């Protein structure tokens, strides 16, 4: 007996055996989901996306068009990968040298946003609700709630969980204009206080 699919995939998508795709996930044109990958519920996989073996995507991850998510990448729940985001999984690649056993893991924590055309070097962690600007080249780990952009990416501020830039008063308190949630800045770290 064959169970019905709990996800949707365009007829041009290639879905290999031995991968897990959670219920409610949608996979668009010309995407390739490789064996050994796992994705959670309610994900959106855009056009021309490659999900490599051993990649893990949490629930409600949105992967926009033309993104290749290579082996070693883990994205927690609610991560947004903008169009043409680039991941790497080897720091010193050479065509003539096989370094598949040297893949370095990249962890993208819950709620982080990676802007269009950003490049993420392997072996780093992008913190919870961090916001990577379009075109950024991220060469080192990013702390939670940080706004980073540039080449190489540097921190230029803080973002709320709703994606708004935070402005702190003299007491180190900021309020998200959309959610009205309050944040406190202490010792270069953000704490959501309500």
C-alpha cells in the first residue's frame, strides 16, 4: 500500500528516494531534493533549488529561487534564505584535491534571515533572528539579533524578531514598531523582555 504524499511538488522537481519531506511543504519548478536530506513541515522550496544530502531544514523554512543548500548546512525553524544565497562547505577547495571528508557544518538558528545574494562561509553559526543584508559575505559567526552587511560582513545594528531595525533609548530599551515587543541591550547581547 502506498501512502499519499503529504507535500506538493511541481512535476519538474526531482525528489530522490530516502529523503524526508514534512507535511504541507511545497517544492517548485526544477528543484532537486537529494537522498538523505530532511525538511520539516510547511517549508517552501523555490524554483531551481538544490537540497544536498544530509541537509536539515526545520519547519516553515523558506528557500527562495536559485539557492543551493550544501551538505553540512542545518537551518532551524522559520529561517528565510533569500534568492541566490550561497553556502560553502569547504574552506580551501581545490578541484584536484578531494576534500569531501572535510566538510564543515554551518548552523542557521531559528528565525534568521539571509538576504538575497549573501554568501555564507562554512564552519560558522548564524544566531537566532540575525539579519544578513543582501550581498553580504559572512566569514565569521553572527550573534543573535545582529544586523550584518558588507564584504566582509560587519555588524551595523540590531533587528527585532519581526525584522525591524531596533533603536535603543538611554536605558538600553527598544520597542519593535510592529509587534510592540520590548528588547534590552546588555553587554552587546539582546534580551527580549516582553
